[in-house]
């Protein structure tokens, strides 16, 4: 690294459309219908953050939905922190492994959302 120019390792979602395709239920919980999300920053890490934030602070989420998502949301938070740490330490290999774990955790959360019998809360 130079004195002025910093080298950083980053993780970003290449195509935000993929997020809604891969995790439609979780995306709807986070941002509502896809048309509403077009003005928002949509990505894998953003999905993780928004789900955690809404799980924690939204008062209109049914308690049974919050309970069923509790473990998955905690895993998302831990993995996102691990990813942030790996990126900050320029550990590209570790960051790469964590991205797969993060996507797997979102897959599990999506399964829970898709099996939820009640209506999803409005955004």
C-alpha cells in the first residue's frame, strides 16, 4: 500500500436482481415487493443487514415469525461480522469461504420464510 492509495478487499453483489431471484421471501420481508426495492440498495449484505434490523425493530412482525427466524438472524449477524473482519484484514480466501456460508444461511432463512403459514408483514 502506498502512503495515500489504500488497498482494500471488498464484497459486493454483482447483480441485485439475483437477490430477489434467489431469496424472494426474505427479500420481500426486507424491502417489500420488488418494484418497491428498485430505489433501495439491494445486495446480499444489504439483505442480511435489513433482515436483522427489521427482525429486531419492526413491531408489525408476528411473534411466531420472529421466533422462527431468531437463530438464522443471529447466524447472519455473526457471518457478516466475520466477513467484515476478513475483508478488513485483507484475507480474501477467508472472505470467499464466508460468502458461501452467508448465502447458505440466507437459503435456510428463505426456507423458513417460504414455509411460514401466515401473511408476511407489510414493509
